[in-house]
């Protein structure tokens, strides 16, 4: 894996991995002497436990490499010492020498924590997670000891786990069920999302809890066919972008998509990935996408996309570079990934979305989610009556013109305390305060987006809303 880098004379590499011992197993190649250093065991030949040099001090260890030709020193956890001036200096002094004698310092680290002094010296390489074949091998080894049949499906389910995690998950499955169960492995994998700290699991919503939005629902249902085993030939949808008025059920629809597909729902909070350390945000973004790739089938929900990627186009912002490169990576990943993951993104303010995001072909569809029509409001009232045990008559929908789903929900909740009419009085719908923004959004959507709401209803509704506007009504 690092052979090419060594041949090309790279004097310092940083291997990013959570699996230091696997890295040590994996790295050694022909023609070069591999040594490993850590601050407890000193220097020893790689993959062997016996210490050959009692050098525990990181500076001495780095200097040791100066006198060893065609050698690689795998330094475990050296990143923890890179705040020490002597360590920085020893590396800076060493690189030219190492280059001239064909040696290389390889830092093994789970994070990129590069001081600016060292940033240009190290080349960062990701250690790939174990592939299906290695996972199968791990399972075979375990299976032999207990005489249980290996299960290829559970091996597939384990993709994305580290060697250690896979081994323990397989063992746990044996203890719990007496066999290799994909379900137990799946639970262990859920840990992976949690532990990454980059994403969260969310409870999918029932499709029956989404009122209206029939065109959107039909679209998702139709596209979900591409993921059926017999439809391998169909192009796989990559993502759907929902734009629209606050409280109209965009987030809810994303959550319901997971139950349409029967996949887990993972929420990716891009703002939460940002970090002030140089290069760290980009790394976290890359890590998040590789965890998704490793995790496999899932609906990836990105809420309020415009906020996440705000700043990626305005050069005035200090983090513009960071956001832009996170954004670039994300788009690139979305294009290239072969993982069966569906991106469900939402946005309120399209003017803040970078134009590249909206370019044709990026998303399978761009939907505009409007205020609910009369029929849709009736459906939503029905849903809220079920949810809160209220008895709002369906005819009440007539009075709720301009109310969003979220406002109808608020009304249902308030009515339990204040009575229906008083609750109605108290709510000022957004459509009244944001009339102009909503109209702009609609004008924008007319030529650029599909309407998530049923089309015929939408037109009548639009006319009604305009007439609320009075003077500017057409
Ligand atoms: N079409 C709908 N059917 C049923 N419930 C709805 C609908 N629209 C909104 N709601 C209710 O309102 C709540 C808020 O809606 P949601 O969070 O999906 O809105 P949103 O469009 O994502 O808004 P924002 O743009 O502010 O994020 C939902 O959890 C749901 O209870
Ligand atoms: Mg939302």
C-alpha cells in the first residue's frame, strides 16, 4: 500500500486509522526494513514484540532513523508528541536526510492533528477498512473453533467494521444466537455511526403520518423500485432535494422515505462536522462519507442544507475555503459513490444554496413543498386528530387556508387546552407574515422544481393565496 510512496522517496507519511496493529501488519513490503516504535516498547522490528533498541523518547527515536538506510519507522501515536518543539525540530531536520538514504517516518494516527510546522512534510493516507474477503477470513477462523457454519450475509453486513469490531461482533452473535446473525452484526454497526460522533440515527416516520404531498410520495415509491434485487439494471437514485416553506413537512418526508425504503435513517449534520483545527473539518467530512460507504444501505438526511453550506461561495467569510472544500468533497462523493444510500436534503432558502448544488443531474429531483391544499389540510387534520385525540372537524380545513402542517399540529395541541376557536385565533400563520418570501419561492419553483403537492390542488390554492394578498392578486 505504501510501496509506491516509498519508491517515490516520500520521507514522511501519516497513516490515518483506528487500527494501529492492523496498520503494522499491513504496511511492510519487500526491499525495505520495517521497524515500529512506541513510547512503551521502544524500537522493535515491525510485527514482532521484542524490543531491539531501548529508545522510548520520541526525539531519540526520530533521530535513530537518521542512521538507518532503507528503513521505515512506524511510529505509533507520535501525533501525541507533535506539540513538543524538539519533536518538530527532529522531524524537520530529519526529512532531507531520510530522503537521501531511502528511509521514511510513518506516523500512525487516528486523527489528522498536524501542526502547521509539519503540515507540508507529511503525506496523509487512509488505511482502508477490511474488505469482505478479510472479514470472511475472520469469521472462518471463529467458525472453526466452534463448528458453526459461516454466513456470507452476515459478512456483508459487517462491512465497514474494523477488524477488531468485526471479530467482537461475530463473537457476540455466537454468544447471543449461536450462529452468525446479520441482525446482531447490524446492531454492532449501529455503534459505528454512534461512535463516529459524526452522525446520528433517527427514528423513521410512518408514511401514513405524512398528509398530502402525493407527487413526492409517488416519486419516492417509484424510485425505490431501483433498489429491489430484481431491478439491478435500473439506475440508482442518488438524492432528492426538498425546498420550501417552513413547517410543510420536508423533514417529515425525509424521515418517511426511510420507512418507504425500509432502510435506517442517518442524520448528517454538516454544520456539526465543522472544526476550527486546520484540515479537521474536511477530514470529518471525508470520514462521514466513508462511514456511510462502510455502513451501506441507508437514507442520509441532511437538514437545512443552505445553512450547512453557507459560506462555500462567499470568499469574504473566514471559513469559506473550508466549507467550499467540504462541499466539494460531498458533491464528488455523491457523484462517485456506489453505496446504496439515498440522500434526502432539505432547504428553506434556495438563494443561499451554492448553484453547483442545484445543477441538473446532481439530484434525481428537486421538489418544491408548498402550503398544503384544502384536501391536504383535511388529511393533516385527520392525522393530528389521531395523534392527539382531538376531534377537529374536517370542514375546519376551509378556515385553515395558508396554514402549514406544523401550524395545524400546533392548533391541535393548543385546542386541547384553549378550545379550537381560541387556539385558531392565537396562531398567526407564517403565510401571512412571510407572504412575499413565499411568493418569491413559488415564482422560483415554477420553472425549476417539481411540485410535491398534487398539481391541480396547488393551482387553485395558489390563486386563493394570491387573493389574500389583495392588491397584487392576479
Ligand atoms: N404534510 C404534513 N403532514 C403531516 N404532518 C405535517 C405535515 N407538515 C408538517 N407536519 C407536522 O409539522 C411538523 C414539522 O414539520 P417538518 O419539520 O417536517 O417541517 P419542515 O418543512 O421540515 O420545516 P422547516 O423548513 O422549518 O424545517 C412535523 O413533525 C409534523 O408533525
Ligand atoms: Mg425541517
